C-alpha cells in the first residue's frame, strides 16, 4: 500500500480565510482524496500558525488575549473547511501543548549541536513577514525601506537574538536543490539555488526578546526570549505526525511528505526548512509542490491589495462546495499566475459542470427511467468506446500523479463530451429498446463520475447512489463490467447560474 502524507501551510489567522487559502487547501484535499480513492494510506494535515508579533498586535487591537483570539479563529477556519468539504485528518495549532513541546525539543537539539548562538542584530524588520531584511533584500519607496512582499514600510530594530547557523548548510542545500527531485516544478529549485549561489547564506535569527514579542514558545534555556514564529511553524509538519515521540508514525509518513505551498513562502520551505531538518538529522520532505498566485484586477489576491474574493460568495454563487472545488482545481497552476474573475469562473461552471456533464446526466437518467423503467442491464460496448474509457483513465491517472489537476479535469470532460456526441449520434430517444446505447452512456458517466470524485465528492456520491453504482478505485477499472444500473433519479447536479449582463 502506498503512503501519502500531504500538508498545507498552516495559516496565519489574523483574518478569515479567503479564495487564496481555499485555492491551496482544496488542491491538497483533492490530492488526499485521489490517493484514498486509489487505495493509498493518507494523512492530511492542515491548521493554524498562532504565535508571533502579528497575532499579538491583532489580538491587542481587538481587546483580547491572543489565546482567546486564536481559539475563536481556529473554530472559524475549521468551519470554513467544513463548508468546502475539506477532509483533513488533523487540524494542528501551534498552541497545542504537544507541538510546543516538540518545538522546544528540536530547538534544544540544534542548540546542543552548536548550530544556534547568541548575537546582536541591527537592521530592518517586517512585522507581517516576521522577518529581518538585509540590504539588497528589501525595496525602497520614496527612499524608505519597504517589504517586497507586503509593500509596507520596514521597522528598524536593534536587539540581541539567537541565530541559527544557516550559512553552514550552503553545500548541502545546493546539492539537494540541484541534484534531487524534490521541489516541483523544478524552476523553483533553480530559483532558490541561484539566490544561494549569487548571495550566499546569512545566518537567520530564530528568537525574539520577550519584551517585544511575548506571544510565543519560550526558548527552553533562556526565558527572556521566545522562539521565532517560522521555526515554530515549520515544525508542525513533524509534530503533526508524532515527532519526536512516535517514531514509527513519524518514519512512516515523513518519507512520503508532500508540502503544498504558494511561491511567496518558497525560501522558508526550502533553504530554512531543509537546513533545520538536516540539523535535526532528518531528510528533506519527499516533495515541495509550489503553486503560483491567484491574480485579481492585476494584483495578487490578498487583504492588503483589497481584492479578496470571499469563500461565502463563491459557495453561494456556485451552489455549494463542489462547484467551488471544481473551479479552483480547473484554474490551478504551478507554472504561472492565474487571473481569476467571476466572468471566467461563471463561464467554466456553466459550460463544463452544468452543460457538458450535468445536462448529460439529466438526459441519460431521464431516458433510462422513461424507456427502461430505470433498469439497464449489461450489454457489449463498442471497442472504440472501451478505448476512450481506458485511455481517459490512463491520462487522468498520469495527470493526477503529476499534480496536474486542471489537466486531469480536461480528460474527465473529454469523456463527457464524447458521451454527448454519442447520444446525439445514436438518438436513443427514438428507439423502443435503447438498452445498448444507454448502457454505453452509463458506463461513460460512471467513469467520469468516479474520476470527478476527488473534486466533487458530494455530487459524485449523489449520482452513484441515483444511478446504482459504487465509487471504486479507477486504477484497475475496466469498461463494460457493470452488471446492472438501477436508476432511481435523474438529478440536477449543477444548476446553471444566470450571468447578469453589466450595464
């Protein structure tokens, strides 16, 4: 049995999740559901990153203790993931006692190897990134240093801190990035390797003084400091699978770890994380899958850009979680940024889900009820139909195993298009006993429905029940093996949305 461990970034709960969070989380969920469908042993981890100065300030502004604030936000995030039908196995929080203990042990372990030391820092700092910026790393706006990610002024800081000897891992990182197939797509590995070669590696601060940031995990040997929020957060990928106590679980899942991240946190998930793991005498993850940005009105979607699309708006507009999940997967891209607009999403939803697939299901179900009393028995299917099914399953599996979910959905829709062409050519409504044609169409619909299951689990399960078949592992599925279909309903799975004309 294959093992698949998949993680999202743990989200900073300074605001409710939006389409950007959903984009990443739905992708991880689709991969988790696909691996379960194909017989894998899956562990899916998501959660919230609850420490640090940004949370401390947001809570203070709201007049709450940070713990009260993050408790409320954890419930809110869980509710949004429930609305989107996210099938995570564990929702981790960095305030979990087990996680805090694991972070302290890891910090102590690395300190014991002489890889953490105390020194003075002076320079620029971004609160939103929770990161120090050296000259050359930040942008300048009207002569003032600005964060290149958040486009906000940096704060000048001077303080003693603890550093992690990141600079010692240069050769190791270059070897991992250039010679091992871990970062996908590989262009991102080249990007990080190029930065390391051109700029070298500076040691990174891994602690903050309590007088400035008190909301965090205390440094185990110096209570005047808390552990840097990124060191704390990255450790969730290990503590979530039992590190350091449950060695069996940790070993089983870690060798098959797949991190899903946006490209804005690439550096932390490669240069910093791989070095931390090496310092802990652990290998890097199996994969770091990096996706591009969602763009709206020419800017990366985000609270600061003011172009956020809410999850509520998406779920309401596209008639529930399945429509949203399909659309986010259909526009998913690892190579280049995806421009997203309601005009684009409406078009995909109506054309593919409502018309190509949904209308097909409705027509075939209605015909089977009317012509055959809902019972369609096994008939031979033409060789070219069998080839379409077998080829489509093969190309779908290849795409899913390569994380190309949008391409996988194209292959599913090709089955539905073929079925629509077949029904129009064979005209089963004109025949007194169209059992062969309907059986063929039901076989095509069954395959498409099963392949859609990781994306649209509710609609797929509803249709399987209405048409009398099981959601099964597609890997060894052969066309023409279903003995009987018992159709009890011709459901409207995806109600077409009315597109309002502007002006």
